[in-house]
């Protein structure tokens, strides 16, 4: 069998498949469906300093080849995570990554500092790209000087693997990828959801209470694939690709484009065991094609036409 191990800025993963934040809760929600230890990592639901109720309903809507969400980072806060969730997820035989979110730079710094004390959490995913909150999120992820500042400040206090999650709602994804690398990020993950909107013709009202929300699913895959390829060509740190990955073929395309690992998100709502099936599919593909190590396949896109 091919070796599936990958290294994400010092965090060694048994394979390149992760869950995407916000799509698997905090881990226990998936236990009835899959053996979580078979994944390279799980990225838990976005966590903030304080309890957040999220946005008013309705906050999810189906769209052609995708879905919109405006959940708004509903969670019970870092104190609850440390007291109640951490003792559970720290038992998993895989990497557990905390996705952290803040309304101010000080929020991000405080969260990162708290995560330093969690010995069984090898990495944080710095979410500066959420389109579903009124404070923070997009304000950091779409303004280059602010993105630089928050990454720099978090890097100063956080001692383990720092992954920066980038927004697609920018003019140049490579600029944000380079800034992340320059300010000490160990890896970047992209793309977060695209800003979108849907309308209910019966009520003549927006389908979401927030009017706009984050678009995910197969509809965004071509955009995500393009941005991952651009980002991977712009930096030397690992890139984690996501956006419309529904099956093994999708995951393999992202790996070819230069992603060291992939995150599976919307597919989990349809098929909770999709990430495990993708692990199996990648292994089978490599074996069938005589590839001994997945790292030989990563970034092997042929753009010469030969």
C-alpha cells in the first residue's frame, strides 16, 4: 500500500484527508458514522472567546449544486471547549485542530494563547475569512494590512502549527498567501465559502435571515481549485485545499494542483462517511497507478501539454 503520510508545517497526518470546520461539529457528532481515527485530522467547529448564539433562522438554504449557510459561528466558547469538549477529542487517535475566530485582533491573540495549554491539540486554524459574522471574519480576511497584523500577533503567542484560513472573496489570493507565509504561518487553508445570496419567490424575501451567506459545495469547486493552484505556486508552506470536494476524484484534483492535504465539508451533510471513503479512494488510486508515496503525486499537475 502507498504511504499516505503528509506533513502540515510540523503536524504529521496519517493521510491527507481532514474534515472542514463547521461541518462535523466537534467530533462526537461523527462517531456514529465513522472511525475518526482513520482521518488525517479533524477541524472542529469555529470557536470564539465567548458563547455565541449565531445568526437568526433561517440560516441555511439549498442552491443549485451547493448550499448557503449563515450559521454565524454558533458555539459555547473556549471555556466550555476546554472543560467539556477537549477531554473527549483529546482521546482521538488523530490530529484535532481548533478553528479560532474573533471580532478583534485581541480576541484572536487571547484564543491562540489559551490553545497553547492544550497539549493534545497540535494546531489551530486561524479563521480570518468567515463571511457570516458582522464583526471580524471578512474584515480581516479581505484587507491585506489587517490580515498581516492579525497573523503576526497570533504567531507571536502561538507555539504550535499555525494554519491560516483564507477568503476567496479577494482580488488576489496569492497576495494573502504570501503575507501568511511572511508572517510565520506554517500552512494555509483555502478556500472558505464564497459570498452568495438566494431569494424565496413565494415570500419575495431573502432565503437567509442575514440576506447573504457562504456558498459551499460542488458549485465552487472550479474556483477553489484555481485558487489552490495559484496559492501553491506562490508559497513554500503547505496548502490545504477545500471547496466542493465530494469524492475521491475531487480530492485527487486538489492534490495534483498542489494541495498537501484536503478538507471535506459539505459532502459530510450528504454522506457522513465521505471523508473515510475518500481516504480509501486515494489509497486505491495510488496503488493502481504504481505510486508508492502520496507526496510524489502532490503538485504533479502537467501544465506543459506534453
